[in-house]
């Protein structure tokens, strides 16, 4: 799976599943393992996951030469739950510090 939109949707699905598990009382290690299993089952490889009791993060970088995608869901306050996506267009120079950040 290499299409950007498909990767985004897979990461979003894994984060939502992780959020449900975390809010249901699952441990952070189980949530992290499940999010990785979801991305693997959907065909997205090279994903790193991190889960705590206040946020969930998925990081995807297909190869060292390609830009990475980061999605984070902050779950600490249910009324202020936010999802962030940080990515960089493939036209940016390698090593650039710029990024595009959008909230959803």
C-alpha cells in the first residue's frame, strides 16, 4: 500500500480503534500492539506506534528517502480530544525542517 490517502485512512482507523480500547480500560501495551496489528493487516508497513494514557501516536515512513507521516490523537480530556496529522510534500528538500500541520 503506497497511496497517501490509503495510508492516512489506515492510520486513522488504527488510532480510532486504539482510542476505543484505551477508553475501555485496555493497557497501553495492548493498545499499541493492536494498532500495529491493524496497520499490518491493512498492508501498511514500517509503522511505529506509541500509546500512553493521554495520547496515541502512529508514525509511518515507507523508506529512508520518503517523507514520513505522523498522526497523533490526544485523549487526555474527552471534550478536547484532537487529532493531528503532520506530513511533508514529496517535493520538499531532504532535511527540510518545514512541515504541514492540520487539525481535524
